[in-house]
C-alpha cells in the first residue's frame, strides 16, 4: 500500500515556519514593551523621589538657586516621562500589530492542519475499505474453492 502523502505539505510547512517567525517577533516585541514600561516606571520613581526632596528643601528654607535647580531637573524629567509615554504608545501599537500577525499565522496554519487531518482520515478510511475488499475477496475465493458454492 502506498504511504500517506498530504499534497499541501509544502504549504503547511511554510505556514508553520511563518507562525514560528511570528512567535519570535511577538516575543521580542513583548520583551521590548516590558523594558520600556520599566524605564517609564523608573523615571516616574525618580520624579517622585526628586519631587519629595524638592519639597523638603522648600520646607527647610533652602536657597532659591537649589530649589530652582530641582525645579529645572523636574521639568526635564517631565519631558522625559512624556517622551517615554509617547514611545510606549507607539510600542503598544506595534505590539498589537505583532499579536494580530501571530494570530493570523496561527489561524492559517490551523486551517491546513485541519485539512491534513481530514485528508489523513480519508486515507485511513480508504485503506480500511481496501482491506475489507481484499478480505471479502479472499473469503469468496476460499468458499468457491472448497466446493460449497452450489448456487
């Protein structure tokens, strides 16, 4: 008997490869998103700490030049935080794009997997029918040879 061959196997392998590549890209995007969120969290922590220090200097009656220096630094931190939030927004959009690409690649591969399974099941049914036919032919042949065929 001939071996099972899925005619769309090259396409299935290609789609499987595309899915794997999408998974790698998705993982990289997720890692980068986590890193950028950590940076934002760090910047906000620095801003909070520096703001508390500046408030402490004001309460102690520190020189205006020191307070001004803290204020300038806090203003710069605000700009960095705003820039980081903008970068995160773009990165989240990129992440969603990669997620959608992965879902699409998985769906495409799943369609071919389903086709392959159906094709294999059809092959198995065909083989079973052939085996049954061979068995029936053998039984009929034996019956005829034994001389019991008296119709």
